[in-house]
């Protein structure tokens, strides 16, 4: 990424056309665009926020994940976004078109620059992106989905098998079609926030359930989701015209988050549940004998020490 940024800034003799011209919007249009851009940026990281417990659960102490969450992740996210914007801006100055996709940019460099150095540079850049995508998909998709499937069907599934199932599903839904049209890809990617923002709000309030089900969570999620669906559908279809549904979608992440927080909190007040105390009466009594070593004895209270 830094190599491409250095090349782009050098070839364009600066940061490119994005930095020079003033804003084309004014007044309320500029305000709505700014809010939409802010919540789109936040919403794009929602899946990472929700899925981080797949890895923080293995932390040795409760504070072990704070450095990554408070410092490393925000810095990496912001630096990547800035570099992507500057590269796209410089590439537009060089080639006269917006190349937001790194792979399309590398292909354009190959077609326009026939020098051996340029082709070698695109090869190593593509190799770096390949390694990055493989690592990212394994970490964020394969392992996390494998953990979920193993939890749902532990008798038939483990993490490896769950990862294999997801890989087959990913091929079946033809995800590469998302990159054939930039506007559709960006809209769908940013639109995930309408589904994830209510989930994030619910987790921020509490994480409790009874007998494996919490109807309050479903109700809060639906209330934070359904008003955003019309605007999301209009954005995907490309017919947004700035009406009420469209503006509600423009603030979709913030709306879904706070509505889910309020509804979930209100439902817990109206229908309170027993608070978790840190202890659990659920005991694997039928598994305890399997772990009992030979010759073990019960203690003075009549409880096997190994089982405790």
C-alpha cells in the first residue's frame, strides 16, 4: 500500500485532484453528505467490532485487548482510508479516471506502463494484496464462522469443517459480481450497517438471555432495522432522491444503534430478567465421571475433588 502511494504521489506530482477543488455541495446537501460519509466510515467497521470477541476471548487478562482496540485498530483503519483516498486521487490525475479498486489500478498500470520496472512493481504489489486478502478472509470469515458453526453443531462440526462450509457458500453466491460495478459494491458494503448497527447497540447495553433465547434482542434489532430498509433498497437501485427514507438511511448507523439501545433498555425495564451472578447451576454431571482419575477420593463434603 505504501509502495503504491509513493509511486502515485510521484507520478502525479502531488496528492491529486481530490485535494485541490472545493466542495461541489453546499448547505443542507453538504451537511447530509458529511453525515453520510461519517456514519459510512463507522459502519464499515461494525463487523469488526461485533466479531472481535472471536479473538479477545482468548486474552489472558480483561485488559489485554485494549491496546489493539483503542490504539492499533483506529490508527490502522484511518491510515488505510487516507492512503486509499490519496492513491485514488493521484491515479485520477494520472489516468483521468477514478480507480478505487487496487486490482483495477494495477491492471491499468500494466496496460499503460509497459516498462519492466512497472510490471515488476505491479507483480509484487499484487502478491502483497493476495497475501493480505488470504489472511484477512481466514481471520475474519473462515475462523469466525467456523467457531459459530462449531458452537451450533458441536457433534458434527469443528472450526476447520465450518471454515470449509463457508468457503463453499462464498463460491456459490458469486461474490466477485460485487466488484463488476463500483457503485453497487460500495452501496452494498456500506449498507451492511443497517443490519449490524442494532446488534452493536444491543451488545453495548447488555448481553443476557434466558434458556438460550432473549426476545428483547430480536424486538430491539427489528425496531432498529426496518425503518432503514426502504432507504437501503432505494440506494441499491440508484433511485435515491433525498426524501425522508433516504435521509434516514444517511444516518442509518447512528439511528440503528441508538434505537436498539433505547428499545432494548426499555424492554428490560418492562420485562426484567434475572441478572447473571457469575455462577451457573448447570453442571456436566454426566461428563464428570469421564474426567475422574483412577484412585481419586471424595473430600469431606462428599464432593469429588476432580469434578470441582
